C-alpha cells in the first residue's frame, strides 16, 4: 500500500479553522480602554483648562462661622471630659464593696458552704 504524503482532509480542517480564527482576531480593531468617553474631551480637539476655579455647589461657611463652630465644639468637649474622666468617690467605694461581697459569695457557693 502506498503511503500518502498529503495529510488527509479530516486532519487539516481543524488546523485551518484555528488558523482562520487566529488571523481574524489579529485583524480586529484594537479598543483603547484607558479613558472613558464621559471624561474625555470628545470632538473638541482641545484639552480641558484645569486652571479655572471650580464653582461650589452651595454656599460655603465663612471663616467666622468656622471659628464659632470650632469654639462651641471645644467648649462642649471641655465640659464633658472632666466629668467622664474621674468617677465620684462614693461610686468607687460602692464598687469595691460589691466586688468584695461578690467574691466571698462566689467562693462560698463553689465550696458548698
């Protein structure tokens, strides 16, 4: 039997299909995803001027209002801080008494007395 030097069509078809697909992918246009259309200056041919001051959306507070608000917040902070930092003496003594009696009660329950 003579051996055919040409590959059969059943072997060549998948290779040709793969080659055609690869060449089609190379011919496709490239898409640049670096800049979105919403931020790009489309069609104007110029770059946006970044030196123009921005317009605020609403009225801003004045320096006097800022100082008054900061002073009010400092006064509130200073008024609350000393009261929270040191508990009253009666409360500390009461907590010690409760702690001591609780410890004695827990020991007696554990020992079964």
